[in-house]
C-alpha cells in the first residue's frame, strides 16, 4: 500500500471549514483513499473514502486531485467536537485487508 | 450502521496474570477482525488479523503465545494477554468487517498492568 504524508498538526477556528491535506504521490490505480479520525481515548471512526472522484457524505467531503497524488478532507463547519487525530490511509482494493495507520494530523478546533 | 462492541473498556490487572478482551460485531457478521495496540501519543499498530474459524495471522514482532486470539464465531473475537507485564499496558482496539474496508472499530480497552 502507498505511503501517505500528513502535517502533524493543524488549527481551525470553530465554525470555519477545516481542510486537511494528504500526500500520496506513490498511489497506484487500484488504491483507495480512506479517512478515519480518532477522538482522544476512543477507537477510530470512519469518515469517508474514494478512488478518484470527489465524494461527499454527512460528515465531510473528500477532494482527490486529478493525478490522485494528493487529497484533501474538508469538514465544512468545524465544531469543538471535531478536535481529533485524522488519519489518511491508502489501501489496495484487493488482496490484504488490513488498514495501516500513519501518524495522522492532530486537528485542534479553537473556540 | 455497523456497531462493534469492545469489553471491558478499562482493566487493571496484576503482573503475571492473564486478561481477556472481547470484540463483538452487534448487527453484522464479521469474517475478519483486526487487533491493534496503541501506546500513548503514538499511532495504532496492527497486531494480528483473525478470520473466523482459522488461526490468526500475527504481525512481525508480535508474540503469538503471549497474545492469544480466538475468532470462533462471525460475531466474536477475543484477545487474551497472557502473563501480562507492565510493558503490556496499552490501549487495545479491535475492528471488524467483511473483506473490503471501511471497517468498524471498537471503542478500545485501556489495559494497565501493575
């Protein structure tokens, strides 16, 4: 599975959009991009995933660049409860099933 | 949506004793369950993958005789930490799914060995 690079930390003002970048320049054609978040002392929570098209659900939007070498997770109106570590994971759509977590981005939403 | 229940949420045990952690898929059948360990201020590290009815596959460096995994049914997997020592103190998390992600994670178990 391709390696991902994320900034270690970010701040966002409450009510503003939080844009979390992820670089995955070695991604291959059949690898999906998954986003999870982990609030302190809890298990990871699934947010969204995509292959090449942009995706949106009730939690967030996922924007994948045309060359698929990077993506951005967008939380449209961040709240204090969105403070968490956000993990971007690239994984093949076939073969091994496990998700490998990197260090993620610690998002702090500021009042 | 899919729910994974993990029990207990916290446990304190004495050094040398064994501790069992349960992971249950409440509203779906999970052919595969994963066990992770997370030390303070670190990311999740995969310990093992278990498929229902077969032996677990352990990641390199994880002692299979120390961390016993049983996945006897499609809704239950257990992790037993045998002869626990203080260095085994950690946050243990399971996840469950059927073949492709996204997988659902349990809420984790905080193990403290004293």
